[in-house]
């Protein structure tokens, strides 16, 4: 297995652990290790992405905009 693939797998696993932490589902004894993962460049990018996703899910403005986009994308009968 190549070094790039190993790093990629590690980054995916780290991102998954960061997601679990942000969902409040991480075991207490794992928190410090995952916070250390979040300090890497890839970890910070994952953290920022998950924060943005969470903001979008909690935003009524974005929720309503999403329904308008969905409605606009559905073809209307002629």
C-alpha cells in the first residue's frame, strides 16, 4: 500500500472521528486524541466543513432556500 493511500485512509478515519466528536457521540476517553487530530491541516478543514454543514442544517433561511431550489429543479407538467 502506497504512502499516499495510507495518508488518505488516515485522513478519512480522522474526519470520521471528528464528525463523531461533533455529534457528541465520542467516548470521553477518546476526546483528547481526536482534538489532536483536528489540529492538523486536514483536521481543521474537516472541522470547518462539519461546522458549515451543521449551520446549514440548523438555518431556517437555508432550509427554506433549499426547498425553493428543489421546487425549481422539478419539471412542471405542461
